C-alpha cells in the first residue's frame, strides 16, 4: 500500500461518501453442484454423517487459515514458536462456527468449499492483524498528523499548505473528538479497522459510520469556506 503523502492527504481524508442507495437484492440461488449439495446436506443438524462432515470441513478451514498465516509470516517474525499455528487453529475454529451459522446463506454461486475457504482466510487475516498490533500503541490523537509522510515537505507546502492548514483547523473545530480520533487512526495512520474496533470496544459498522460522517462534515465545511477540494487529488 502506498504511504499517505501530502499530495494524497485530502482525498484520503475526504473521499466522497457513498451514495445513499437501496441495498442491492441478494443474488438468486443457483443450482448446487452435486459435491456442494452433499456438503450442505451433511452439515445440517441431524444429518447422520454430520460429525464426519464437520471434521472434514475443519481440516479444509485449517488449511486455509494456515495458508493465510504463512502468507503473512514475514511480518510476524516476533511471534513465539507455535503461536502462528495456534492463531491459525483458532481462526479455523471460528470460521467453522461462521460457516455453520451461515449455511443457509450459501447460494451456490461457487463451489461450497471455495465459499467456506474464504471464511478461514478472513478469520485468519483479522486475528493476525489484531495480533500484530497487540503490543503497539494505536495512534488516535490529532497530533499523529505530524507523522504523515510529506505533510511538512516544502516542495508540497506551496501547493497544498493552505488547504492542509484548513483541513487541520476544520478537523479541530468541526469534528467531534471521537470523529477526529477515528479519522486520524483510520485515514492517516492506517490502523486496521478491526484493530481499532477492538481497542475502542465498538464495532466495524459503527466505525465505518463515524468515518463516513466525519469525511462528509469535513468536505462540507471546507467547501463552504471556498476551498478547492480537488487540489489534493492525485492524477490517475
């Protein structure tokens, strides 16, 4: 991921909020292939071979979680021996519960094993991100702005200096302390949203809503003050 620089700062902070559109209807359920149909039937409560099917599913999910853990191994060298596999096993356990809980949501648009495998990848990714931040301080104060690469670069200051000062001042005056903390952590410091949700004892959905509201208010206030909000956008 590219670092946030002064040139990319304003679009990072003030990305256009998504349009308020009704949720798209769920895709139609496809005809299940024989293997997927067998998986679903064997995982239903009361199925005679359910325990064996759950064991096979857990093996599949564990392979997926271990794959994701191995992919991130280089950034997790600080882990104790065996800890990476412990995280993968925990992710597989949670993915198994998630698959069983969402069994009725499987619509057959892919093979069942492909659909289930994604649960393991997601659970492992979330747990590994949280573990990588476990002993790190999450920067949520406005002072963290100073750490943004290029924010004080004289080469950019002439072009963006006035806008950047306005952004900082507007963040201080127009946003609530909570909106400011969330915006700084997610948009400036790149804190993973699941990590921030854990630290602030809230949910990802609540943080997305806060980020959406903060960006919309920031854009509205700056536009009302006459600032060109396209100035900070990078060329494609």
